[in-house]
C-alpha cells in the first residue's frame, strides 16, 4: 500500500472524476433501461413475454422488442437481473469516486485552495472559468495557485489512502 501511495500524484488521483457527472448520467440511463425491462416482466409475471407481442423498451429513441416463451423465460429473467445488478454496481462505483474526491477536498483547510480544487476536479470548469469565479488572473490560478492547492490536497489524499476518511 505504501508503494501505491507514493506513486499516485494528487492531480492523477483527483482526475479520476473527469467527466464523472456525464458518466453517472450515462450509467443511470443504462440502469433505467434494465430496470424498465425487469419491471415489464414483473408487472405481469404470469403472462409470458412472448405473448401479445412481448415487450418493447425505448432508450435514446431506439425501440428494443423482446419476445421470449417457454423454458427460456427463466434464463432471460436471470440475465436481466444480472445486467441490472452489474449496472447498478457500476453506477454506485462512479458515485463513490465522486463522493470520495469531494470529501477529501473538503478537508483542505485553505478555502481558496478548496474552491479551486472543487471547481476543477468536481465541476471540471476550465481555467478561464475558475479564474472568473475566483476573480483572479488565469495564469496565476493555473500555475501558482493550482500547484499550492495540489500540495494541500496531497496531504489529505495520502491520509485517505492509508486510512479512508469516509
């Protein structure tokens, strides 16, 4: 574990959340798709999916139709349940990464550093946007302030990796 801690840079550790909001939204769509498919089956479990045209699920404008009858039904239901479980786990993993980064940033004592880290690594604002929010020059924010903020975060990241803060 010690070797892993020394190899992880604060920037690399924080960058795990790159586009995380988009990833979470995308993964939630996957979960919703599989949940809808599962609910269509459980809403009338006595009716085989193959009867009266089966079921149709729409995702991103595309319709998916499924017709299954007889002994394949149990296998089909199990596959849906497995896919739903796997996708829910992936969604939870993404949420955990985001929360972990937010919590570590919250331990940074300097409020200016904390704001910079949150805007960059949680909200993924550009350097220009961060400079506007902070009412500072972009070059100063990107170079000097960012370097100092990463040094502050490094302490908490190391503590978190040794003994999780959450």
